[in-house]
C-alpha cells in the first residue's frame, strides 16, 4: 500500500507592514505650503496664482511643491479641503439654537454669514473660488471630497431633522442633504458676493433687508423639504 506524502501546511501570508507615519518635518513643511497657498489663492484667484511666486515667498524650490502635491490643481485641492474643514459644522451651533429645531439652526448660520468676511476671509474666499472659479476636472475632485468627507455636517443635520420629524420622510435623506448643500451654499454666497446674483440684494449692507430675504429663503426651503406639519 502506497502512502501519499502529506503536504506541509502553507503558512498564512504575513500581515502587511503598517503604513509609515508621516515624518514630522515632512508634514510640517507640507502644512506650511498649504497655509501659504490658501492666502495666495485667496488673493489672486486660481488661474492667476503662480507656483513660482509661492515658492519664492516660501523660500523653497518650485519642484518641491510639485513633489508634495503633484500639480497646481493638487495644491489647490488640499487648500480647499483645509479651508472647508476650518468652518463649523451645522450642529456646532449653541444648544439653545439646536433645541429650536432644524430650520432655526439654518437661520443661525445664515445670520452669521457676514462673519465669514471679517474673521474667515481667506478660507471663505478659497471655498468660493473652488465652487465657481476652477476647471471642471478640479471641480469634480472637490465634489468627491465634499461627498466623501461632508465637512459641513450636512448628513448629520439632516438626520437630526428627520429624528425631530421636521423634514419629509418620503425623500431620500441623501437627496435632502444635497438640496441643503446646493441651496445654502448659493444663498450664502449671494449674501456676501453681489456679483454672483445681481439684484438679489439691492442694498447688501442693510441688515433688515437681509433678514427679510433669509426668512423668505427659509420659507421656500421649508415648503420644499419640510414635513407636512412644518409647511
């Protein structure tokens, strides 16, 4: 009787080594470039910004910037991400505002929109340029980032509204979040940037007129996505 040779058990494949942690000096230089780039793009816009000028300002080789970010578009994308993450999320408003519900949370941030011009001018300007002043391929990357990372907490505030019964239950929550993002972004930009929507705010410096427009906007939004009891 022949005896078949037994195969030695195959040892499990070794686990891949953990990804190396970013080197502190490497990461610090990268963040310094992004910080400087935010101001550079905010002041010059996307198309007029020059990597050569930024490199001179930072005292680094132009090639080292491309080594970190690959291209001008790659650098702008990182600047846009940092700018977007610098803003508060919807539910970061005071607790007494949250207690009043979803639409009062929106009102709180709309009333505070002008704050972005005075205290957050650079990140606001970078986000504005990314939304309206870059080529389509870069805009696609920005949209992917917004969907993947949700920097403004749109999904969370929609879940908050659903739990309170303040928005329609017959619409996909992701669609409600998209409607919220599209309309809030455009309306806030109109509050601050007259050229984006000429005539919408004939007297943009008049806070009383702005309050009226904010109420009208919330009324329209409530009619579109609000629960039946909210309309």
